[in-house]
């Protein structure tokens, strides 16, 4: 019997405002943290400047110019058959400094127009409220999420967009890949704790105390926003979003099994246990004690967290890794996580390709939480070549897509309640990790290059038509 996806399954793509919109200083928008990042590569970290230097190239400033081309892009998504598009709202487009007295009407109007265009094609928006950015003013004033002050400011921003878009958006996510805040590099994007820092991004560091205190502030903020949405807009469905990096024990040595259990808790379960279950997990106290973490928890924080649990769980899935105590070889590449698995191949950027791991992850998550799931990021960055006739033959991307769709289909057959799938970067965009354009994810090619040159012309890749067939068949094409 062939595996089938549920009727009404959401198929689409996912993006982030800072990576696609451009127009960084247009329509009253203020500078975001990402606007202070220069470009990098797989071997060269992105540089951060406190002041924006007009003589230097900041790839996020222009993105792929979705701000001016959203109608063209949404029409292409509709042609592929999308019934869902994940996008984020730029906080600094709504409140340019983050703590302004009044919202920026031009910014609000832009998203009105984008949502209306999606509605025209019957595409459901899935909106991330905070996707790796915040107004840079809040970085310099508060050091990002290290300060409790951001809780109230984030609440006000969310309440503003909830009121504005209550009839246009049903599905919301609070923080993108919130669990990346557990890692040292999470301060660059997820928690924005880079006040006063200039230099290579790889040299910006935070302490464990800073990281977990910032996460506590985000947990409180997320829970308050979720509770507010449930109380005022019962039609809303509120979700979390985690970066799920499945890891395997290196051997059957019980020491490796325990090391992997510890890593899975730290990386994959800590944040979602709080956001889904509404309380810090049982293992947290020992983890805090052994790492010198003393959380400052104010009266009402834990009650807020308990009252603001999410309705559905979403996650990104790109790779898996290996954890062990016997000298596991580390995977190499841009932001690769965990040890190298000799049974897996890797992308051009060193990310290990493991579609079976997606099935495992879906089963583990659903077994743990028993709420609906959605894969809201999955994809591969690759070096695409444009043929002399202008076509892009990206069979490697098609193979990756089909293998992961098959894995999801198996998970559905396993009994997982899976709501949808949004491929990361359905259109080429600026890489968050490296700032490159040549690290291409899209089914749609954008003629922009790492030095900022290009016509920004959109072009369908071969994978565009492969995904179109998968969507039209509700996944059956991907299960062949």
C-alpha cells in the first residue's frame, strides 16, 4: 500500500525577511543586526561592524529585493503549487528602533500587501515573529536578549502585528531556531548579544550564564505572546521552532549512549520541553549546576511559561551528527554539527545528508510531545551552474528533496501527525551563516552574486518542476 500524505497537507517554502527583502533603509525601516554583517565564505567568517560603512558590501542590505519583487516571487510560488509560504516580519520594519512610541505605518502596509498577494493565490502565510534579527538599537542599548527589557518590547511588537493581521494570518511562530541560543554562535543571530563587538563573527563569544539567561527571557516572552494570542485571537495557531540536529552515539559503548543522551537533551529537547510542556525539564537543574548557570527567575515567570504552551511543533532539519567518547572525527564545513558519519554523504558545505534521520526525528518528536508537527526548513545549499542555454540542471537537489519527502511519508505511515513541509529557500537567498549567494537552496535561481552584482532576474531550475509534481500529487511523486 502506497504511503499518502493527509488531505490538506501544507506544501510550500520558507524564507526570512533579512535574507530576502532587501530595502534595508526603505520605507522607514531601521537597521537590523543582520545589516551590520559583511559577507563571508565556507572558510572565512562574516565580519561585523558597529557602524555601517557605505564603502563596504553588506549582502543583507539588498537581499534578493523581495520587497520590490514580492508579486513576481509569489506568482512563481503559486505556479509551483504552494498552499503555504513561511516568511518572517522584520521587527525593525515595524518599530525601526525597537522601542519607538508608534509603529511604522509604511512597514505595516508592506506586509499587508504581501499577505494580500498570498491570499490572491490561496497561499496560507506561516509567519515567524523573530527570525534571526532585531533592531540594532536594541543590541547597543540592551545587548539583545541578555536584558529583560526586551520581553515587554517584544510583546508590544507582537501585539501590534497580531491586531493588524488578525484576519490575514492564522499560523504564527515565535522565535526561529530558539535552541541555537544554547550555542556560543547563537549570540550572533538568535539572541543578538553582540553589543560593542566588531570583527570576525567567529570571535564573538558569550558565557553559558549569558546564553541561558537570554533563553529564559525568550521563553517568558514567547509564552506571554502565545497566551495573549490565545486569549484575544482564538483563531490563531501558535508554534515554536527548533533547529533539530539528530545525533547518533558513536558506538554501543554505554558511555557513548550517555554522551548522546546528554547532547540530545542540550541541543534538541531543552527549549522545546519548555515551550511545549510549559516547564523546565527534570534534567535542567543538574545541567545548570554543572555549568555554573544561576538563572534569574522573577515572580510570575514560571507561571507565564506554564500558561503559554504552543499548539504545534515546528523544526528545521538539515543534517545529523555523531557523538562519542572515542575520538569521533568532527564533520567539516560551514556550521556543521557533531561528528562525521562514515555512512553518509555531505553537501558542498559539509552538511551530512541523512533523510532517514528525518524519519527518526519526526518519530522521536511526536512520541515525546503528541502534538501536530511541521517541517518548516529542510534543504541543501549547493553550487549551481547555469548552462549556456540558461537552464539549471540540479538533479542533486531533486534527489535530496525526493529522499526527504519519502522519509516524511514513512513517518506519516508510522503514525506521526505531520501538518506540512516548507522547503528552506524555495528561491535563492543570502546565506545566514556565510552571507553568500553562491550557496544556493532555491528552486528559483536569482541572478545575484557574492559581490552584489547581477540583474536579480528570476529563473526556474529543473527542481522547480520536480517540486511542482510532488505538490500536485500530494507527495506521491516523491515516494516513487
